[in-house]
C-alpha cells in the first residue's frame, strides 16, 4: 500500500482546517487519507496526536470557529487552568456567542447564545476564551457547591487570575441563574488553598462542625528559624492538618525529608494530623474523626 504523501510542514503536527490545507495545495484525496482524523467537519488532525484532552479539542475546533465565538463555561475554566469535576457536561466542549451572533451547532460541541452586550473575552494560548469570572458564573447552573468552591479557591489562589473582590463583583454585577449557588460558594472561597483535595478537606471539616482552619500558616521556632508552612492549622490548639495524596513513598530521599519535617513540626509542640487518600474515600468521615480527636486532645470542645 502506498504511503500518503507528506503534508506541508506547517500542517504536519497540528490540527488544521480543510480550507487552509486546500490553500496550501493539499488535494481532496489526501485530506481523506487514513492518517488524518476528522474531529469536526472541515478540520483534520494527524493521527497519533492528542485528540481527547479539552485543550486539544479546543485547538481542533478553533480551526473552524467564527470570529465572534469563544470558549466558555467549563471549557474556559479548563483553559485558564482550573481543575474540573469529572461529570460529562464539564468535559464537553462549550463555545458561546453573544446575540445577535450565532453559537455553533456542531456535533460534539455545546453551543451557548448569550445575551447581547460586550463580552470579557481574552486570548489564552492563542485561543479566544471567556474571562474566568464569567465562566465561573456560568457553570453555577450545574456544578456542585464543592466544585464551585474548588474553582474559586484556584482562581484567587496561586494562579493569580482573580481576587475575592473580583468574584464578588461578578456575582453582584450579573444576577441571574445560579445566583444563590454563587453567593453560597463565594462565602466559602478562601485564599491559600493549593489543591482541590485541600479545599474539599476543609469543606468537609467545617461541614462536620469543626472550626475552620487557617491556610498555609508559616511555623517558626522560638529563635525565628523557619520550620514549615502548614497546609491547614488550628493555631489556638496547635493542631496542623496536612493532606498527602501519595499512595506510597516512591522517592526515598523525599520521604526522608518529609519525615524530618514532620519531626520538626511536632518538636514545636504541634499535633500533626496526616490525612492520606484512603481517609477521604466515601464520605471522608475517617479524616473528620482524626482531626476532631486531635482537637479534643488539645483542649477543643465542640
């Protein structure tokens, strides 16, 4: 069997539109060869490239997007780096347009026709993407409270994308569908959480009636020496809570450094509670019981 003719260099390692390929002299027969996938009508991708990640699907669809269309909802959040829930709706590709322009109607894409008015659209990695604040508002119609808080924590945290005031302004500026969910989520968003699991653990502890911990407290020895930065801390009771998602210690040197760090924390008179992945399975009550026991041991009374 004859091998397909090579594609022009600028088309050989990325998604491209049929129109661009034809302009480059690629024949219709070559565009139907078996080494090219067809993710969307009018788009081709060399087989072997990533076809399934949200960013890859967005780059594929961008080859046929209209100038007035942009990625929105959960797709926009993903392109901004926000961790997404695993539900099917969040994993689909969401593309929007403002009236009177039309949203796309293509299989595999959820089109949204938003109200008229200026849109806060920016360029992220060469793609037209809705602002993170607007996208956070839009997913409130189907995301859980926990998912919204996880996203909010990310947006106001180390990503530096937004501030708490930015989120509050978005909630106040555009009341509508999902308003109650956004208001409730905003009340639980905190600066300092560094992973979705840390956020979920904090929400779990608070929902169980435990005090709310401080985030990323810097612990120093009496002589000012830096000891550790604690994921979650109950300073009044000198209880530190840390999540370790590793299944097992694969890096011996890292494990030894961690063990020394745990010893240093405890040597400062702190009770360290290490939450592992299996403590959070199901309803997460083993984690709640561990933290509650440490707090009671150090003087906390419910």
